[in-house]
C-alpha cells in the first residue's frame, strides 16, 4: 500500500472535519497536531484547495542579506582591478559611485569569498593566532610611523610621516619629506595636531626622531617636547614587536598599493603630497 504524502495526510484530516463531521479538536487529536495547526490547514484548504496543504518554503521571497547580481558584478570587477581593496574600501567606492542598494561590508566579504577572492579559512586562522586590540573611541590613540619608497623624478625617494587613529583608522598624517629629519618629522606632527587636535596618546617606535629616552643620558627630543606641550602621552613600542603597530603597517601596505603600484615617479615633492 502506498504511503500517503504529507499533503495527502493533511487532506484526510481536513476531510474528517468538513465531510465526516469531526470537531477540530477531534481531527487534531487524530492527526496528532495542535488545534491551531488544524485551523491553519482548514483555512489554507478553503483558499487554495489541495495545493494549499503542501509544504511551503520558509525561505523569504527577498533576502535582505542577498546582494543583487548587478551590484555583486561591480564589486567583483572593482576587486579584480584593485586586488588590495578590502570590503570596507569597496563599500566606500560603491557609495561614491551612487550604487544602490548599498551592500554592507559583511555582504561584500561574503561575495568575495564566493568568488574565491578571499580565503576565509586563512582569515580565521589569523584571528585565532593574534589577539586584536583597539581603543574604544576616536582621539584616544594615534599610531605614527615613517615609511619610505615614494620615487621622485630627480631619482631620489621621499619618505612620509604617517599616522592613523587607532579606533577609526582615519589617516591623520601623510606628511612627505625628502629626508627623515627631526624638523621635517615634527612639522608633520604639528600639522596633524593643528588640523585634528591633540589625542590622549601617540604610539611610535623607538626611532631617534621620535624619542631620546634611550640615549645615554636620556634627552627630550623635539617630538617628545611637542607631545608634552600638547598634553599628549607619548607611548613607545616594545623592541622587536612589530605587531604592536600592526594597524599602521597595514596602512603602509594600502598606501603603497594605492599610490605606488604601476606608477611613474612623482614630478616633485609638492606634486606627490597632493
């Protein structure tokens, strides 16, 4: 004997009420379901007939997390042209282009994973290996460093005093200089303080342009003095501990990828700064 389908079993229960005269409670008990479920079957049968008793998909007609195909195509094309752009930058670029609906960073990340443009497993391994830390609000801590490698047309290479806010990741300094000298570095620091105000703390490495605490005897260099004058606590990284300033190092990679990949030397330092 053929086993009845789910819809056929529900149909038998409905018939027991409308044809055999059983009460809803009796039919529900016989079918081993609640009275509310039995009422639902009767209502669906009245409107849709037998088709209404078939299982329905619980998948929503429109998933709010599903990115439209045309938006995903733009995301993937941008990523192919700029492999170093992550989800945050891609969302920014989509917004700048007026793309609507604008996807979330997590939706963009999932699209990159589906397209094998991001290795989700390696990202999870990194997150387990390293413990992330960051301040709880903007202007609590700036990370600052010096990075080189900005070629000029005269054959020299410029350097930059870089800085980001630890919480927001906003760039607060990208001050270029021909040489890594105290005066040039501190001009960049003053420019950042004048533009954004003074943070509670600034974190740098132990370079001589940043601190003289390790001199014999210790001395206060200009960078330290400016921090003190503005009420900023100057923090130093632990020796041989690059992960302490991991955010600024990540910013350096983005800076190089954005401005130095497949690019001719800058005509002048002023042009490079622009």
